[in-house]
């Protein structure tokens, strides 16, 4: 149980205080605990997370960002939670901030594409821009506030402008560049090359992910069985696989507006004269029966055996087919 203070809010909002136990109870309310345990971040670090949860009440709580607390209640090793700390940095920390709305993102999209770069480079530029600019905005404000003596002067500072911003940003980028170079040196060369290869590949594109998702939706829709509502009949709304619906297969009926299509096929097959009544007066069932007889006769005439089972028909076996 711990109270965390979230500061750096925009405007004049006071810091937000969050109690960890109440927050976790809210987040996990109604969630199957066994499903939570399947999440990779938890499943792969279950032992370390359990150590944190079972620290005695009279001992210092483990803070994975403070290695001075790592030895409490364990074997004294200072490297107990390095693995978990790395997971936090890889899975949780590197998320772009999206606090300034759609307008900000539209401007950023235009900014990173100024040199007419492709999808991959533009996307990764956007991520890098988010990491650098947003961190700098917060740090520069804190740095300038530290130089002011009164609370009134500090409260008036919401953003750094002019020559001060240029100076601060130059210093910030220099430090950032050194940290990137240091990280690249400490990274395994094989993994680094794999990362570079991934960034330049189609697999890193958002469009590739969207395309795979659409294909999976269509495959799922083809296997779905669902009741067709009245509004989805011909002339109404049909929910496509792309909209998480199924692929609709209909029986040709007069009620659903298919008779005009059946009539058109009878005319195309040139078998209208075989009907006992004029085309407009004949029942759709008789038309479908005649259509089926002519269809199978045509298949047999092409040298194919007629069976009781459904078979694939080539386009050239259909009367009226045009190449």
C-alpha cells in the first residue's frame, strides 16, 4: 500500500494522489485473475513480482527504481530486480504521450514527413520526436522554475521561449545523443542489427498490421454463423466482415427480392419457352427448378458426371459466360 503523487499537470490543476491498493482494486475489478496471470509481463516475472508482494509489513517496501531497497527480505543480492526493471523500460516506459489532442498529432505527422520520407521512417521519426520534445518541454520548465525565487514567478512559467529555449534544447540534445551512443555501444551487435533491419522492413509498418487484421476479420467472418435481422435483408444493411460481421449467404427467394435476378438468368439461358406460364406469372420455385435442370444438363453435356453433392463449376460451363 502506497500513495503516489502525479505532478506536472497542465494548467493550474493540483497534483493527483493515487493509492496503489485502491487503484489496483479498481483496475482488476471483474477481471478473471487467471487471465491476468497469462499476460507475458506477469507470467515471465511471476517470481520477482511475488517477492515484492510478500515483503513483511515491518520491512522496507521494494522499489524497483531504487536498488537500495532490493536487498530487503531477500538473499542480499543487488541484482534481484534487474530483469523486472528492464521489462518496465521495454514494455511500459517507451509510450508516446498523447495529451494534446488530434491537432497536435496532425501537426506532428506533417512535421516528420517534410522531406517526403516513406511510411516507416515517418512513423519512427514521430516516435523519436515524441520522446525528445515532450521530455524536453517538461524538463526545461522545471529547470527555469528552479531559477526563480518566488512562488508567483514559478507559477507563471508554463513553457520556455526564445533564446532560453534554444540554449536549453541544445544542452538537452547533446545529453540525449550521448545517452543514445552509450546505449548503442552496450547493446548486443546482433540484436542491434536485427533492430535496424526490422525498422526498415515492411513488418514495422502500421499498414502491414492493419492489412493482417483485415485478413483475419474476413477469415473469421466467413466462419461465423449469425441470425440475419430484417434490416439486413436485400435493400437493408449488411454487416461486412470488416465491421466484425459475418459473410452472408442467402437462399434465392421472392420475399428477399431475388426474383428479378432469377428472371434475368432464365432469359440469359434462353429457356423461358420451357415454362408453363409467362415469366412474370410463373412461381419462383418453378423457375429455380428449371434453372437447376438446365444447369446440370449443361454440365453433363460438357462431359462431367452429375452427382447429388455440391461441386465446383468452372465459369466456361455456365451458359452466357463471357470471357
